[in-house]
């Protein structure tokens, strides 16, 4: 019961605001026009009833009373907007005085009975449902009695027509009231849905920002692992070798130091490139991926000082320059794979093979090292793999929609293959020579 009362009051309050007393506060245009129609109808019926009485009963003793009561009724009706549209005690008292004056007027002149129709709406707007229906029934009874007084004989229409009019008027008002309630509930639900949508969009945007931040952190960690970390590891190994041979073989020690210095220069270039645009330094120097792979092979061979020979081979011709992301990813994969070969495979030869297949590009890194037994689904080469290694390579390839496969066996070396799909060019239809 309490919930239904709460649901009813906003609709009635909105109807009163919109149809109450000439001051429209609600947004419902139908209620506004209905309110204006009821106001016009009241004064039209009041004026017509007074004119009819004066035409048929001129000079009677009750005429001054009829005129005074008509003016009083009109003034009271005009006071409605001043009292507001809410069902306050003053508003209910005003309605009681208005109805009482009308009743006295109907007793004195039954022709004023039809002014009851606008009063139906006034009562339905102000009073609770039961009290409003009781008022409608009372006004209807007065109308029936007034019509019977005016009739020369009994007429069933005079008994049935007023209740029918009252029922139609009440039904129309109740229907409009319920429609107003439904519209307000629908508007409230729409506002809630819009609020939920905006909140969901804000949460989605925040989630995307977090995911973007995490992805960027992962990308940076892979970039650092494949460049600076690998270079620092090589420097450490070379400097340790130089320290061990410093007394026995100063020339070899100096050679190790010079190689470590060269690696440090490359790391410095990579660090500066990180600051600039995070592109690999070899690619930034021009020449594309093929030149960068050849430079990488030459550099790895020189740094190994005869312990490892790296060769580079390119097959096929690309139909278009490879995207920067693809070039950067394949170069980083090559760097990481050769670092693993140098540190863990104990190999004497390795090869980089870049193959252009039209709709995809494949990079194979093979070595003749000791190999290992790959574990299905395990992203690692040997138990000695540190940090990111293969997981970083898999992440790079996965981001570009490619695949990473590893073929290896103990004593038979290892072949790592990274394939990345490319968008083939749109074929140009042949033109008619005519």
C-alpha cells in the first residue's frame, strides 16, 4: 500500500502542477491543454447559467443573491492559483468553500448544476482518490436533483445522463493521471539507463587505460630485455673474461674490453633511441629489416671473436615495405634468439633466414648447439633461460597475429621460426585496351 501511494502521488502532483490553476509547472502538454479547457469551461458555464437565469427570472428577490453568489464563485475559483497546487489544508479548505458556494447556488438556481464538470477535475486533482470519488458522487447527486427540479415530469435521461458524464470525466482524468505516472516512470528508467551507460563507459575507458598502461609496460620490458639487458649481459661476460686473462694474455684481455666497449656504444644508441621513439637503432639507421639483420649477424660474429659465426640470408622479395611494427618485432626476436644462442646453446654457427611469402613473412633462427627437448606449451628454451626470453618473443608475435614455433632435440641444435601474416595487396583489375 505504501509503495502504491508513493507511485500515485508523483503522478497526481505532476497532473496538478500541469493542470492545476493556470500556472503550468509540469512538462505534459496534454495536461496543460486540459487545464486550460477546464478553466474556460467553468467560466463559460458559469456565465451561461447566470445569463439564462437573468433572462428567465428578471426582477426576482433572489436575483441579487444569485449575482452575488456567481461573482463569489468566480472569485473563489480564481483564488486557486494563489493557493498553489499541492493538497495543503488551505487548498482543501478552499475547495470545500468553493463546493459549498456552488451547492447554495444550485439550490437557488438549478441551472448552475452543469458547473460541476470542471469541479470534478478540481476535486480529483486535490483530494485523495476515495475522497475525490466521494466528492464526485456528491456533485453528481446535486446535478441530478437540480435537473429533476427543472423538468416538468420524470425523465430517465435526467437521472442517468449526469452519472454517465461524471463517470466519463473521472475515467478520462484517471487515465491521464496513469499515463503521466507511466511517462514519469519511463523517463526515470531512461535516466537510470543513461546513467548506467555513462558509468559503464567511464569504467570501460578506465579499464582500457589500465590495459593500455600494462601493455605499454610489457612492451617496454620486452624492448629493454632484448636490447639493454642482453647488451649488459654480454659486457659482463666480456669484462669477466678480460679480468681472467689480463695477466696471462693482455692482448686477448684488451680485445675483450674493446668488444665490451662496442657493445656499450650500441646500448647507448639503443637507450637514446628509447628516449626518442623506441624504435630499434639498427632500423633507425636506414636500410630496413634486411640491412638490420645483416648488421646484427656481423656484429654478433665480431663480438663472439671466433667462437660463433652468424650468417644472414634473405629469400623472396616483399611486394611492399614491411610495416614498422613488423620490422621492429622481427629484429627484436632475432636479437633475443641470438642472445640465447650465445649464452645457452654452446653453438659455433647460427643462421638468420628472412623469407618473404607474399601474404606473410617468416624469420628462422637456427643454430648447431646442444639443443634441448621442448616442453609442449612451455615458453622456454632451457632451464637457464632468464627473464622474458621466449615469453617476450611469443608476446611480440601474438600482438601481430603471428605464430612462434620451436624445433629442437638434444645434440641437434635448435630452430626458432616466427611467422607474421601480412595484408596482401589488392589486385588491380585489367583494363580494357579499347
